[in-house]
C-alpha cells in the first residue's frame, strides 16, 4: 500500500525534515508502522485517522497518515449523512394509493397494444373453440380430440405472438420458427408429465396440423391433448398477468381508501356519539317516574318515554284547561336545560304555548322557560335552579301530547 505525500505534523515541524537523513530505512519503517496500525486496535469511525508517534532523542512528534484518494476531514467537518427515505406522509399516501407498485407493474409488464390485444383475442378464441369441440362429443359420435389438439396448438401460437408483440410490435406472425423459439422451456416442462415427452410436444407444436393429429394413435392424441391444453392455459394466464396484477392493485387501493374513509367517518362521528352518550348519562329524566294531568287511554307506562304501542307520543291528556306532564327527579337536582320533542305525526299546533315550571314540594311552582309558536323540538336553556319536580304545562285548553322530555 502506498503512503500519501501529505503528513500532518502536530509538534516539532523541523523533526520530520531531519528524519530521512538521520534514520536509515525510514520509508520501510513507516510502511511497517502503517501496516501495524491498519490491522491493530484503535479508534475507528468517521473522522478518525491512524496516528503513530516518532521519537528521536529528546524530540518527538505525532503523525497522522492519509491514503491517496481519501479526503481529509477538517476539525469542524462532519461525514455526509445518509439520505433519508421518502417523507412519512409520502409513504403513507403511497401505501393507500399504491402508486409505486402500480408503476412497477406497468414497467415490468408493458401494455400489449392494439395488435397484441388482437392476437391475444385469437388465442382465447382458439382455446374456446377447443373446449366446444370436446364438449360436443356424445356417445356414438366420432371423437374430435384431434381437432381440439390443433385448436389448442393454434391458441398457443397466437399467445406467443401476443407476448412477442409487447417487445416487437412490428414482427410478422408468419415467422413460425422464430415464434416457437420464444416458448419458455419451463412452461413446456410444466405441461408434460414426463421430461421424455418434451421433444414430442415440441414436434407437435412445430409440425402439427389437423391431418398430423388425426393420423396419431388414440393414446398419443389423448396425451397431447392434455399437454397442449395445459400449455395453452399457462400462456393465456401469462397474457392476463398485467390485468390481474393491476386489478389486484385497484382492489387494494379501493379497500384501503374505504378503510381510510371508514376511519374518517368514525373519527367524525366519535365526538357526536360520545356527546350523545354523555347527555344520556346526564339526562335527569331517564328512568324517572312521570304523571300527566289526565289520560286519554293511549301512551306509554311511566317511567318509559318510548314504547312500541305508542311510537309517536308517550302520554296523551284529555282536552282540558292547562294540561301538563310532571316528572319526579327523586331528589333535589340542579337543572339548567330541557329539551321538549313534540308529536310529529299530527297536531303539532296543540302544544302552543307551553311553559316549563320547577318545584321542590309540588306546591309552589316557578316558571323558568316559555315557548310560543309551533315547534318540532324546543331546547330551553335557563339559569341553573335546584328542583325535585319539573313539569311542562300548556297555557290554554286543549289536548297535550309530547314525544319526549329530556332534562339536564
């Protein structure tokens, strides 16, 4: 290994200038010292340089060695950092959109074009024709296995032409020998049950015709039929590789975007659901008994405000002066908001005007809210009050029926 001509002297610069003349074989000694440092222990890592100390009489110096072609790092210089991979958000977007995988598939499996698609259609038509030939056989009819062999051979040929059209769009399908030469030996090996039959299958592919297959013994026809069918199916599968791979990516994209949409919906709905649950937990009228000023005979049984037998209202009074519905909160509670839900299937105008009143003893009532006008839902907010009883009262003579009363 050669030593660089650049030496960094830390102490006594004049010592190094005098060394060659005073110490015979200095070059050899330094080479040996370098070899020992290269394979010995010491500080390693970016920015570290091997050093050794020279001593001559009362003089000494520390020398660092730099190999040719290796840049020296200054005292304040740092090694170049490794480029970071794509940003996190870009990788997340790519995971959902599958853009890089889509580009990889399109590059690895180029589009066949119009000519290749037409050739692939011929291959599929020939294979379908072979299936129809075999399906039409009935007891007493002449077997069409020889014709099916030729149809599968034609399917194989057109499939190879379509694959070749990806790379050479201007090739001529008449170049038979060249087209058969593009057949993957691995596909041939998969089609036959015994390697000894590969040569016979190759001969049938290159020399086959309706006459060729018709003159073969029945056993050989059946064996070739199975092999040609397998080969045709394998090539048709290969033709569909691009579309199958892209469809899989589109499916992944759709499912992952659907997952993202579901997560977004859940995130958006979570505050609403949590708020509703908290409201239900803090709803003071929940499971609390209620009573109406009178009963027409329809409605739910206290304390329920929802029941199958009366889906539109939970109570219904007689026509009377100032009918009401009253709730017993079982203890003195702080109340600051009431939501009144009107009957909506009909007769909403009956609940107009209405007031909300509170009491601690069912004798002295305090009005805390009033509403005038037809409503579907009335949200009444007022200054917090302590009360055990709360009622909604109509300020005229009429029927009163409500869908729900929520107290907070």
